[in-house]
């Protein structure tokens, strides 16, 4: 591995890690931050809306950011988005502090509004994930992309170890400390990218023009969905993230309100998710990909997600109280393994069927599908949690995962993968 490629992969990894820490350090604490601002009945709904606002704005911004990186290069886009991450997390922290310390009605409303603004801006800045993935694709041969894109999962896993664990511990000291730490990580990421990262997309490979159609988040996505080589796989990818984000988002109010978990319990569960995700994507993914192949890993990943949803739906706060935590922790492990196997494998299949000059746009479109799923999932889960039953999101997820299997496993079994050099 050349020094330039090593630095590029390191900076892409740190950018993804920065985004995940900024997200995961405050995400498991949402229920505790929202609870003082709204009545108990609507905590799940507001948490879902906060989660959906992040993803909705990421959906709107990601295709634009992906196209900008194809036209102007990866480096300037990364730096602007990293700055946006620092600002957005700071706004969110200010809103949380206003709402929970002043406690007046107007202050609570202002605090909640600032939290929504911060989450939305963080979603826009989160479009950098697609650019970071494009950097990985830029410097990695097609045959090794599944393993290289496993860095995405390692960053997510490490972010879930550092973010929730450190965030819940710091919250016990002072509410503002997790936010300050997330901002500091973003600023460190900016300095490292500014000093060490070199452009990975040569001028000769860039898109010669930048069309206004890129500002339409549906345009590139529709083009990707209409591509016969990746269309059904992309639909399945998007639906999978509806399930993933609905389950992960609503898990926090579920275990907090239904099972009486504390912040440290939530932090431990998400840290467990991170440990398993790192083990799967950082250690096991490469050998498993060579041994079983990507299509089998997709099938196994869906099966593990199904099992996780089933386990959570069985957790009860009454007679089976002693089994509730082991059931939820086991479900988190299943989810982490399923995500770790399915997501990089499916991303690799999609990237290998596309030419080099459209990778940024394609990864942006795939990331947009992920963001669309992540915006629909939390809101839907919040509605189901509030107006039906707290277990409804996990039961609906079981049915949706079956559809994901039909969309992704079928095409991978019937068609040989087409590798684009």
C-alpha cells in the first residue's frame, strides 16, 4: 500500500469516524434530553422526528455533495462538511442546554427548535460520508473494495463505542461535555484533513460540468434506481435502512420508557454494537467475503437482522424482566453482525457495476437512499411507538426485511456480478 493511499484511507476513515462520533455521542441520549421538554406520551414521537430531521436533510444534501466532489474534487468538499459538523453539533448542544437548564416554557421551545436546527444542519454536513466513501473507491482496486469499504463499518462501530460510552459517562458529569467533545473531534478532523489529505480524484477523471439537476435529490437517485445493473439492489438497500434506523432510533425510548433503562445502560448497549461491528467489519469481513462471497453475506446479514428484531419484540418489563436486558443485548449483537456483513457487501456489488467517473454520484445516490430510509424509518417508528404499541416498529421491521430479501438476494443469485475495472 503506497503512502498516498494509506493517508487517503486514513483521512476518509477519520472523516467517517468524526461524523459517527458526532452522531452517536448524542443520539443515545436523545430520550433523556427530550424528556424534560415534552410530555412523556410524545417523547418517542419527538425522538423519531429528531432522528428523521437529520436523515431528511442528509438525503437532500448528499447527492449534491457527491456531484460537487465529482466536479471539484474530494478535498474541498470534505473540509466544508467537517466545519458544518462542528457548527451543527454546537447548535444542538446549545438547544439542549437551554431546554434542560432554564426549564421555562419559552426556553424549552427555543431549546427544542435549536436542537432541530442543529440536527438538520448536521444532516447536511453528514453528506460528507458519501465523499469519504468515494475517496475509498478512488484509491482501491475493484476486487478489494468490499474489504476496503468495510472501513465504513469500522468507523461506525468505533464511533458507537466511543460516542455512546463516552457520551453517557460525560453526561453524568455535565450535560454540555458530550457536545463539547463532539465539536473537538470535528475540529481535529478538519486539521488533519487540511494538513495531510491530498486530492484522490485526478482532474482527468472529474465530471466536466456541474448541472443544476444535481440539486434535485431525487434526480441522481432516480437515475441509479433506473439503472438495470443496480436498480433493484439499490431499492433493497434503501428499504434496509428504513428498517435499521427505525429500530435503532426507537430502541432508545423503548428500553428507557418500557424497560426503565438508564443512560449508562443505553450507552453500554450501543458500545456493544460498536465492538461487534468492528470485529465483523474490521476482522471477519475480508476472510468471509473471500470464503462465502458477497451474495451469501447479504443473505446472512438479512437473517441476522430478522433475528434481532424478533428478540427485541420478546423483551418484557414484567414477569420476564430478568431476561429483558439479555434479549435486547443479544438483538444488538445480531443487528451489528447483520449490518457489518450486509452493508459493505451490497455497497461493493453496486460500486463494481459502475464506471470510475460516476462513483461519487453513485455513492451519493446510494447514500441518499440510505438517508431517505433513515428519514422515513425514525418518523414511522415514532408514530407506531406512540399511537399503536411500543413493539409495533420491530414487528413491522420483520415484514420489511422479508421484502429486502426478495429485492437483493434474488438478483444476486440469478446474475453473475459484473466487475468494472
